[in-house]
């Protein structure tokens, strides 16, 4: 038997998907609107106790049509597992579309029209789930949550909240040359350990009771990561799209070609031939 995400078949999510904004709200010079919106990952059946806010979809997400499925997704999945949350979560992004250019997201962090649609999703998720904790990964996600929390509906949420470093912070921070990968990784793991301590007692109804096991200081171990559940993705997607292998990448000889091209390749170690 194969589980799958049935999609946006019931309200209020069906209407939210039908009414999603496009280039009139998300400027194409700052967002890859040509790849379409990516709405969520996780439970839409009312069983979510943890709400995750990410940043924007990347190449893997554009193909699977669900958020946080690459390296960042496996790290987040492992963090939730440490809290005893294996299925009781729902995830949305700050932006529906992939950010194009380093400053694209920051430039639109306070856009009212972008925020209004995001608020509609957050309102719906909070109304139809007994959310006990919200996790915001990255500064833009923190801004998104705080902007929503200042609304009348947002002020009704009184559960736990943690702003955490983005799952791929070590790689992005070290790529600029301002710090080393080891230093950035140690910073992220310390930050996530602080969040674990704060959240472990705040979630009163985890999927499974587990003792708190913190991260080490040097990097993620295999035990710190978790696979993306088959039930989180649309029907029929192959198992290798949930693997740890990097199977999607942007390629092109020019910025325009690279923007328009995602190369998808079955990982060599997972080919049946």
C-alpha cells in the first residue's frame, strides 16, 4: 500500500488554492512565478499540532509540488521527530514562489498583498488545527509570523513559538566566506538545541513520547535526519524523490537559461538498472 497526499479537496483549502495570487502580486523580477506556487506540506485534516513556516520553494519543491523536501526538509523532519512529531505537522512558506535573486525576499517581506494571502492560510490552519507550537525557520519566516501574530486572528494564538536558524544556514553562511562551514554548523546546532529545550515540554500531545536527545556540535548524524513521508507527497511520485540524494538542480549557460531549467536525474545508487 502507498500513502499519498490527496491534495486540496476540501474547504477552506480548495478556495485558498483557487484564489492564489500570481505575477500581479509576486513580481517576476524577484520571484520565479513561471514555476508556479507551492502551497504546503503535511496534514490538512485537522491533526496538526505543530505549524512550520519556511522561506520559499527551491528546485526539489518545484518538482514535487510540496515544500521542504530537500536537504532542508530532511533536517526539519528530524527536528520534529526529536519532539515526538512524526505526522502531526503542517508546513507553509513565507512566499508561494521561489525567490529569484539575493534581495528578492527581503524586498517583499512587508508587502501587504503577499501578507494578506499568507494570513488567510495561517488563519485557516489555526482555526482547523489544535496547534501547540509554531516554528519559523529563518528571518523572513520570523517576520511572516510576527506580522500575522499582530492581526486580530493572530493574537488569539497563545501557544509556543520559536524562531530558528534556517536548516541550510551553515551552507549559505559559509558560501559567502564570512565564516567557515564548521563554525556555522556549530551555531545552527546550538540554536536548534535551545529550541528543542523550549519546545519539548510545550507539545503536550506528541505522536510518540521520546526522551530529549540534543544535537552534537559538529554536524548532523544519520539519526538526526528523517525521510520525507510518502503520505506528504502527491500520488505516484517515486521513492527516490524523498531520498537524501540531490536529484534536482538548476542548470544553464546564462541566468535566463538557468532560471528556466531544472535538471532531474534519478540518483545513480537508486537506479533499478
